[in-house]
């Protein structure tokens, strides 16, 4: 482990860490000296990530955690208290895509999306804040869906709710010296994007001024910055990383291009 890295000595919890954007964040933090606790429900991928990075001499451990489970969070908090005594940062990265469109939103999908994308971060904050001191950092991974109206109703509503939770937490926890910020990624090549239709992808890329989707390597440096002491005066910030997609308010074109040919009233 690096002794001089940008986050050396920090204990960081990353949810949804087994693959995609979460795994990239875990690696970036570990390579800059953090002790990283990677949590997810994808055990095979999580353990493979741990083995690969630990093989490079980095301080990382994988633990199974369902972000919607209060008891799982309590168990993680107890383990961290016992093994490390503190948490310096929490990245609420876990999330699910849900593309149901109004007026045909399945309630089971709605509730599951809210449970993972909103309640999960809330439970994480409540479980780990008691282990945080002044200078600690919480990063909530929202989406460009939280800065405009997107057609995917459950996903969009959940990300707006997470944005609101971020603002409230930045207010409530600021007096403790705990910073809470939101990152709004655009279209990033992760497993969540794999389920997007070709029509969605084509319409979306056409609206991105940089002309491409993002890569996980485009997002991880911002997470590293927000965990580090370099961002000591960032609190309640909302950082959009989308290649310019939301700079010109374009989502109607995407919605129209992907609208079902026929819709029941």
C-alpha cells in the first residue's frame, strides 16, 4: 500500500463495488493508499476483485452486503468498528436501472428501485456516520437523470430523491465536519448500460457533444478527489460528468426516439 498516496490511511466503504464503476473506484482508491471495503451482492466478482488487487499488495477486502438490509449495514458497521475503529468515506455507488415508462410503471419495479437507489444510501449513512469524524466524506452517485426529466420514471424519481437526500445530509452532517456530495454521471459503459436498447444508445450518443459515452475511468478520478482532503470545502456539491449531455437540455429527442410504437392508454 502506498504511504504517500492522495488518500493514504483512509478507510473507505464502496457499495456496488464488484464490477463496473464501483470496481474502478475501488481500484483508484486502493492504488492511492486507502484501505477499501468493497461491498456488493455479486460474490464471485467481488472476491475476484479482492484477489486481483490484494495480489498487487493493495489493502482491499470484499464483503457481501445487501444495501437494502438494515441488519447487513449493522453487521458491516460492527466489523469496521472492530477492525479499523473508523470510517473516513462512504461511496454510495450501488444502483439499479429501471426503465418503465408512464403510465405503465410496475409497482414492484418502483419499490425495488427506490429501495436500492434511495433507501440503501440512507441506511449506509445512518450505519456509518457514527464511525465518522470531522473531515469524513460521503459521495452519493446520482445520475444526469437527477438534473432533468428522463423517460424512465422509477430510475429518474429515485435519482432525484437521492439528490434531495444528498442536500439534506450536507446540511445535517456539515456541523460534524462530514462532507456530503453528489456525482451525476452521464451515459457510462457499465453493466447497467448493457441493458439499454440500441435505439436508446444511438439517440443518446447523438446528443452528447463529445460524441461518445463515458468510461469508468472518466468517473473514478472525481470520486478519488471527493474522498481526498483536496475537496475539504466541497459540501452539497453536485458534479455532472456527462460529456455535455445536459448542457443543452436534450432528453426529449432521446425519449421520442425510444418511445414504443403503440402505447395503451
